[in-house]
C-alpha cells in the first residue's frame, strides 16, 4: 500500500481535489485508461470523491483492489488500512460484501430495472472480466447493457454465485466510470427458490423459463384428445377461451393471425399452467421490488418454433392477467445454435419474425427477446428493422470465445491445451447444449502453426466445441488459473477483442448513435 500512497502523491492527489480528479479522468482518451507508477496501475475513470474521501480501483497487474483515501475511510468496507501523511488509505478486496458497500456509496454501481429502456443487450460474462469491453461496444449507442447475466447452469459450470456475478460487474462499472445504468439478469430461472436467490443478489431482471410448466405433448395430439384434456380445465378458463379465442381472427399491422377453435383449446391445454405460474412470479416480483423489475418470459426452449397463434394466445392471456411483461422470447423458425450464424431460410425467418413483432406491439409493447442471439449476423438487419429497436438481444458465450481468442493470439500453448481439452470433453458438454458441431473435423492442436490458431475461432465446428466447453475448461484448475492470469495481464487486448466483437452485433442490428449534445 505504501507504493499506492506514493503514486497518489506523484500524480498530485495528496488530497481529494475535485479539479485534479477531473483533469486526470479527462486524460483517459489521450493517455490511456490508467496511470502507472511504483509498479501499480490506477484506473483514471474510477476516480471518485465522496465526502472528502478519494475512491478508485488500482492493481499490481495480478489482483485489483478498491482503494479509499481520506481523513476517514468507510467503516462498512472491509480491508487493510495504512496511515500516510495524515490520511488513511484503505485497500479493500473486490468482494461481495464490499460491493454492497460500494452500492451505498455510489448507487450507479448497482444494477437497476431497464423496463423503460427501448433497446437492451444482455452481455453474459462467464469470467467476470469482460464488462469494460461490453461498455465500450455500446458507448455512444442508443442501447443499455445487462452486464450481470447468468443462469443456474452457468453458475454451476463456472463455480460462481449470483452475488459474485453482480459484484464483478459492479466493480468494473466503477472502474470504467459508467453511470448510465445497467441491468442484471437471473437467466432461465424455473422456480421461486432460484428467483429469490437472484433477487437477493440485487438482480432486477428475471428471465422466467416456462419449459417445466408448459405441456409440449399436446402439440402432436389429435383434436379429440385435446378436447378431452380441455374439458378437464376450470370452467372459467374454458369460457374465456371460447369467447376470446375460438375461431377468432386478429388483425395486426397489415397481417392477420387466426386461431381456430381446435388450436385455441390446444393452447389452453399447452400453456394454461405456464400462464398461471408467470402470473404468480409477476406478483412475487412486484411484492419484492415494487415496479423496479424486468420480467422476461421465455418460451424458446422447445423443439418446435413458436407458432404466431400460440404467441398471441400466451401474450393475450398474460395481458389479461395483468402480468408486467418487459420482454418475451419465442422460439423462431430455423436454428439459433450456440456461437454461430443463423441456420435456415432467411426469408422464412423474416416473414414469421415480422408477425411476432406485431404481436408484441399489439399486446402491451414488450420487447422481443432473441435468445442464443450472439453471432446471428445474417438476421440482425431484419431483427433491427422489424422490432424498430424495441428488442432485447441475449448474448453470453460469444464473450467467452473472445477471451479464448486472446489466448490464441497471445498464449498459443494455453490455447492448444484448451482446444485439446474441449475436443476430449465434447461428448459430455454436448449433453447440455444443442449444437451441430463435429469434433472429429477439428484439427489437432499440435498440427497447427501459431499463426493458424485464431482461425479456429472462425470455423463453426471448432468454434462450437470451444463455446460449450467453458464449464470443463474452467473446472480445470491449471487452465482456469492460466487463463485468468493472461486476461488480467493483457486486459487491454481482452477489452478490445470483446468491444470489437460485440460492436459488430450493435452495428448490424442498426442501433443508432446518440446524437451529440
């Protein structure tokens, strides 16, 4: 800590001087994001003053800490202290407990509801390191980031927790000096226990996965069997289905969606429990957070595309029940596989997608959500056009792959170990993810020259193999340690890779730039 104290003196921060802090932060564009000296880095954009105390993020190149320097340091922040020149200097670990203290001091570091934001981008960060790249990709664009986004499956595979995911994003938001508001998403949650875990961690967005309360089998039943199941539903619901949906034609922005009597009953049988559960979850969220939450309804984890008639039925029933849907994720035609571009007929996708967007606008104006949305470059223009940017794009693994790219560029030996392990573990990993990759065609790592390694990140088979291997690779203690060590030492290159890749998504979607003030 003595070195940090000397660095503060060297850059003219003997006191918490607002003028000097503003000048140092303004130099970030020309002189880079950090100040170096005494073997330490001080992140310019993190410099903040509260009640005469200076706060900032600093690092020795291997571990980052939050520092507080002033006559009195915060009592609710745990760390090591040092007296230097009449001031107290506190060095605090980037822990979940200290993240809570940071939220109190600097509310902009805590996640918020984004239900009133038109365009939101889910930036899944499986390593807890990529937030600066995500923020830089969206800088100057009319979109808001969801920076802390994890499912229970991802938490299990990466050995993380909801509080840790939020804490990692919070400290990096502080490091970047970003005050525009960001979201946090408990992704693909299926029960109230997991939802409460995410809420307790401060995550305002819940992606409600209705897979386990939907009945997929009736999609293939005969009309007679559907009628038999329909007859067992509550009389009130049967009356609503009969009066509102059976044989009805809905005119929507130049197109029409028809629901036959048989299909209306099929929808009631398939989705009745799911709508009830969504209403229960919405009431639970309202009781916990008032109106400061974002409920995304996910109906995409099915083997067949969501028919427009089914989307319309679900949306109408949620609207009738007063459920505050912020976004909804249907399953679209074609294949939205992990880490690669859209597979399917582009015209067929656009034709049906246009109807899904019209349904969303007609039933409350919720955002259409694109799951497995990363790297779907061929359909982004149509998505941007038909949503009019009222959308949520959910990405996750593509940022992990940019971390892998950094290894391919800067540590060939590490990348070769990762690729070999990913191929060896493909059979196990593919039980959790639907991908079309064939690991047999992935080249042996030892057969590639160093200059050829990065090309693996562009070849669909190798890309998907690496994409779904994150759990196995991060469970390997040596690989995990070496990857984190590399990304922390070469964070400039890591942030640039993530920003460039997510930036491509943003441009192809057509997200507009913010007009100059």
